[in-house]
């Protein structure tokens, strides 16, 4: 089976790569760089050109040579050239969320009108996350960084500072940008951040391998912090003041950023538009300087989200003048303004004395240090990154990885009476119905560029079945009008029916949150009519980023199977077809809770994670939400069944020793644990996984901690993810996986003061239906 998949994959790669052509006669313009041996003016004698010196020292030397006007011109994303020092124009704003992206209007990022016309378009991140495969995330990011470098070398990029990953928590299912994130869990998002940053920056997957700090490209953790709302009723992201408790901040909103910086070693950080507890993120000294730089050791550059700095006076009325807004952000620790606020008002801020030149110098040293780490002050591109070029963009192995990510991420939500996979031997005729069946753009999701090639679900299915008939069913995805009769007639005449429905960027995207969780317009009634008239139960494929309430389909016997395919990227239609016809065994697992429609009665602006039974607030995400679910976090089926057994737990009773007596309160502070306590408490869990079916497959094994008495005083989650590991098994094969668990890290959550604590008492380790009891006690030292 695996060999067959592999051969098909190779064939696909070959066909794919031939769809974009290389113009061999094209002479690339050289990418901009400083400090070449024959550069004019000759700058090589200056310290900033000496590649042997520490980067900070070089940056300081360069900054010391700039006039005030030159300095100010460097504080914005379109950083001006300084010809007298051989410093070229640099565009800081470059996007590559799931492949190289472009923004025409702002002239940022990559241009695709040169010799390279397209780049590999991976699935939107919410789908890739469902693989729970940190190594896959890393490999994808590494490829994206590689393609970015290649574009820069070809003169088709103005910068190498990429503003991804998006690691905000997918807090509310209506959020239009939830699709960009890896989902709702802080541990998962933290691990995702680390893998992506290491991949993009060219570190090893274990970290610590950046030679002399030299970057493949620079990654940026965004949007710092508690940003997860575009527009809801009278609120929008530009002026929204998120009220966040210390507790939720510490154990939901911040952990991904902490990991992105401490372990990922990201060289960029973006402060978000919104305010948190009354303070604009980009003007928050405690957040940017005390926490990110001080506590977490951040040493890169901090950029504002685009135009965020100009909102502080104009829209948020937090500063009393334009100059005060400049002072607020520079003194808070922001280094770069995406926009023009600092270009326009820094000069007068300096003359009025609200900012000093040393505030500017600090920002510039951070900025030039990153440009130097990118190798842009070492003369013409050389070394491994210097060799990358046109042949490295849309390379066959990159496109194969995009296909692999789609296959591995897709989640099988329902499969009654083993309707799927459909037989390849007895295919018969196939009706494909739905507004998402044949729209290539919809495969990509937001922040995308031109893909190397695309395969829509219809095209994918047509490569398996000769007799395919297609009806769009709805006018558009919003389905304000539907030709139910024609679709139903087509369904009656076919042996099998695949409906391809869901959402697209008109329903959920940047600046567009959904109002409802159900499918738009007449989609549901179309699906039901088709299902009722079809000969056999139908297959429903959903393309969407955020979850939809498809309870109706879950409960309807004539809808036999449901597949969630996110926005699956350039090869998505191929992956969907492979799964439908059994050439790939699906193994993705949801990284967010699918709530019922009823959830929208909760104000989207309520940032609380924890349930509040007295006011009827049900809480958010699998960790705290107590209401009904359509599908839960971690859910997903396969064409085989897996069983789990916890075969050994090296420690089940924890007797912690603490310096003070918080244990009287039913919990112990991690900080107050005696020396070595955290190390001594580390243990290992061995789980045996059996593939009980007839098909090989890959899927992730998820280990959770479940609290026996939920709702105790300290507010620990009902359940929390402790670890995850993808495993491959052959039919009937049994394998074991080992999890290394650190109670201080994996069993802790925050108390009201935002302090990380471990709740004492009984709990269970959970894998699938298997539970293993543990108990946690604490004595005073
Ligand atoms: C190849 O590039 C050259 C130089 O940019 C251009 O003049 C020519 O038209 C291109 N040829 C094709 C086939 O695109
Ligand atoms: C946030 O808190 C402020 C101050 O208490 C209050 O005025 C505002 O209404 C709150 N916002 C939301 C969305 O609850
Ligand atoms: C800066 O000045 C330019 C030119 O006058 C103007 O278009 C732009 O809106 C200004 N930016 C801000 C943030 O005020
Ligand atoms: C599917 O879309 C492709 C690309 O837009 C188009 O060429 C093809 O005709 C469409 N197929 C059908 C059956 O409409
Ligand atoms: C549905 O989409 C069409 C075409 O894009 C648009 O004209 C119409 O206003 C939309 N309807 C709704 C209810 O959003």
C-alpha cells in the first residue's frame, strides 16, 4: 500500500513541476546587500562590515554613523536606502503564513512577476496542526524559509523578515483568523511555534544550531497578545480593549509566546492592535520590555502590527498627541513601525523632548542586528543560502510535502457502516455537488500567494472515476440561492454522491468574523435534499477553517461520512480523493472544539476561558467548556481502529515538598517547590498502541491529564494536553510510545494571581479510553 502511494506521489510531483516553467534566459537582478568588495561607496573598512565582529557591535557602529533623519527613516517597514553608507532599501513586511504570500497594494513581500511565478502553497495552518506532528511542522517551515531565500536571491523579494507564525489561541470559533493558527490549546500552540520558528530560521529541529546566529530567514511571533477578534457587533480589533485575567493570561494567552521566544529563539515579535486591560499592546512596557525581553530573553526586533502605532492617539485616544504616541511605543520597547507614524512624528517628538535619541538608537540596534544576522551586510550572498535560486521554489519535494501535509491533516469526522473508503474496483458513477468542489482559490485560505499548481476536489475525484457529473448546487458559498432540484436529480442518478461544502474567505478571514456557526444560506437544506434523494448514504466534505455546527449531518443516517479538510492547500483535492478512495488512511485529529450554534449567545468580547456557573458562562475550549459539543478537541476517526494500553507509569504518587504552605489551599506553587522537586517528579509513561484493523495508518497519540474533581478553588482545567506523538502502524501491528512528563510543566495551571501552581489530589492520565490514576500530595519542607 505504502509503495503504491509513493509511486502515485512521484507521478504527481512530476506533473506538478511541469506546470510552471523556468525562463533560462532571464538574468536576475542581484539582491540588495551591503559591504561588497567592489561596492561603491567603499564601506569595507568600517566596523559594521567586519563579519568577524559580534553582530551587536557591528550594528552599533552602523547606527553611530547615521544622521537623525537617516535614523528616523529606518524606524518604518519601508526602510529607506542610505546610499552614502551603501545601505539599500529594505522592506521589513513579508508574509509567508503557509507558503510565500503577497500583498499587492502595499508593495510588500514577494513579487511573482519575475522568473518565479509561483510558490508552494501548503495547507492553511489549522489543518496542518491536526497532524500533531512537530517534525512535519518543522519541515514545512524549513521549506518555506528556503523558498523565501531563493526568491530573495532571484531579486523577487524586498526583505527576509517574515511575519509568521500566528500563534494566538483560537479562543472563539467565530474568529475569522482562527484558520491561521494551530488551534485552541496552549501546549500544542507552544510546540507548534517552536517547530515553525526553528524551521523558518534554519535552526535544527532540536534548536541551538544557528551558526553564529546566522538566519535562513527571520521569523516573527504574532500577535502579542490576546488578539483573536476581528469585528463583533460594535467592536473591532483596532480599538478593542480585551479584559484578560491574570490567570488566563498566564496559562492560555502567553505560553505560546514564551515558548516562541525562549525555545524557538524567534528574532521577531509583533505587538497586536488591541489593548489589554486598558493598555495598547504596542505601548505596553511591561509586556514588551519587562516580560518579552527581560523574563524571556528576547533579543530580536519588535514590530507593530500595521498602523497599530497610529491608532494609539488617533483612535484609541490613549496618547494625548501624535508625539506622545511615538514616545509611548519607543519607550515601551517597540523597534519598528509597520506604517508611517514614526516617520511622520519622531522628529517633532525629539524636538519636544518626549523621546531621546538613545530610544531611537536602541530600536535601530535591534533592527540592524537582525539584518546582519540575515547576512545582508556580508557582501554578495554566499554559502548554503546564497546558492538557493529559482529551482528551489516549487521543487518537486516541496510540492510533495504540501500533499503529504494535506493527507495527514484531514480529519474523518463520521464514517457510518464504513461507507468510506469507496471501492476503486466497483466505482460506478459519481455525482460531485457543492460550491466548494471546484474553486481552486478556496483551497488556499488567507495569506496566500500563487500556488505552483492546484488540484480541486472535483479534479482529484475525476482522476479516480470516469463517470463524474458536477453541479455547484449553490450560487456561491453563501448559498443565498440554491438549485436544490437539479442537485437532487443528479444525486438520484449517481451510484455515489460527494458533497463539497463549507466556507471560504467571504465568510471568515482577516477583519471578518462569523456571526453564526451553521453553514451559510441554503447549504444545509441542499445537503439534506441531496442526501434524502440519493441512492446510498452520501459523503460530505467540508472546506472551512473555523468549526461549523453540522449536528444535522452527524445525526442523519443518509449522510454516511463527513470529512473536514480545512483549507488544504494546492494539493488538497488530490488528498481528499486519495482518502475517499482509500489510497490514504486518514489520521488527523481536531485541534479545536466544534461548538453548537447556541454558543454564539456568548459575547465574543468575553475573554474569559474559565466557566462561571453563577452567570451561566460555559467556558471556552476543551479545557474549560462545559456545554454540549458537536465534536471535541482531539477527535478524529481512521479506516482502522486503534486501541491503547498504558503499560507503565514510572511514578503515580507524587509527594512534593514546598517551602510554604499553599498546600493548605489545595495547591502548591511551582516556584515554591523545594530544590530538585520538579526534576524528581519527572516520569515516563509507556503506551502501547494497537492497530486492530486491516489498513496501515499514521495518527497521533494524545496523552491528557484529567482532574477527578473539577471546579475546585484554583481553577485547573478539567482536562489538559500533556503530550502528543504521531505513530505509524501497519495493519494488526502493535507499537509502544513513550511520553516524558514533567508535572511542574504539564500538570500546572495558573491561580488567580497568574502564578503557576499544581492542584493537589487525585487525577488521571488519559489516552483514548484508557485511564491511569495518579495522586499528587505536598508536604512542607
Ligand atoms: C525570458 O526573460 C527575458 C528577460 O527578462 C524576456 O525578455 C523574455 O521574454 C522571457 N521569455 C519568456 C518565454 O518568458
Ligand atoms: C473591560 O473593562 C472595562 C473597565 O472595567 C469596561 O469598561 C469594559 O466594558 C470591559 N470590556 C468588556 C468587553 O467587557
Ligand atoms: C504620514 O504622512 C503622510 C503624508 O502626509 C500621510 O499620508 C500619512 O497618513 C501620515 N501617517 C500618519 C500615521 O499620520
Ligand atoms: C473546474 O475548474 C477548472 C479550473 O477552473 C475548469 O477548467 C473546469 O472546467 C471546471 N470543471 C467543471 C466540470 O466545471
Ligand atoms: C452572497 O454572495 C453574493 C455574491 O458574492 C452577494 O452578492 C450577496 O450579497 C451575498 N449574500 C449574503 C447574504 O451574504
